[in-house]
């Protein structure tokens, strides 16, 4: 049964090209950060089984070229946030996404991808709860994606939250973490939306 399940997932595995075509061409920038149940359902239906292959070695070939790396980062970092919204699983492949991003950015493969899709090479750093990664994200966007005002604003906002709290308080509930009084006050004030307002 286990072998049959693995074989079924392999048959249903999407290619890197299919991931990119769906996210970059079909969904596009106007839908990347929209909260739409129908989009979450579409990603779950089409790409869940491919996402489940992360860490098995079956997707390693994606990380041998810039276009494949872009697809890997979308799959590992962005799609879980849609597929598992309001669940701790949304962050379950963040570590693998960050490791891949560190490698491909060091190789400067991000420079081979046009904006705005280039931002997906930097989001794993933005989603990290490490201040070092947050600083690196802001620096990368400033140096390698000039003119990306909204992306830079969000990177700076994420860094501000990590500087102040050492983690993202709005993840606490789904990750089973107890919020501090300061974090609770922040969440009651609007959380990330409050951060954006304070930086405007």
C-alpha cells in the first residue's frame, strides 16, 4: 500500500514548468497575495502531491537551474501558505525553502529571473524568524531588485516584527506557542496590519 501511494504521487507529480506557468502566468502578481478560497483550493488540488515530494529527492533536479529553483521556492515557500492557511503546516517546508534560497542566491541565479517573479528568491528570508535572515532579505531586495517598493516595504515590516518580538506573533496560535502580554497587545491592535500602518 505504501509503495502504491508513492507511485501514485510520482505519477501525479507536476513539473517545474507547470508550477511556474500556473503561478507566474495564470495567477500573476495581482493574485499572489490575495486571500481567495478558490485559489487555495486550486493549488491544493493541483500541487499538494508534488509538494509532498519535497525532501524525498525527487525534486532535487529542480535546483540545478534558475527556472527550476524558482519553481521549487514557489512550491516550498508560497504554496503551503495557500494550501494550509491558518494551519501550522503552512510553515512546514520553510526550512527547506530557506536552505534552497541560500544556495541559489549565493550562485546569483535570482539575477537570471526577471522581476516581479524574482521576489520569490527572497521570500524564504522574509519568512524566517531569524534577524540575520531578515537583514539579508532587505539587503538583497535593495541591491538586486531596485524599485520594488512594495516588496521592500513588506521586507522592512517583517524585519521590524522580528526585531521587536524575535518571532512572528501572528503564528503563535497555529504553532501552539503562548503569546507574551506584549505580543497579545500587538495582535489585538491588528498584528501585521498594525505594523504596516505604523510604517506608513
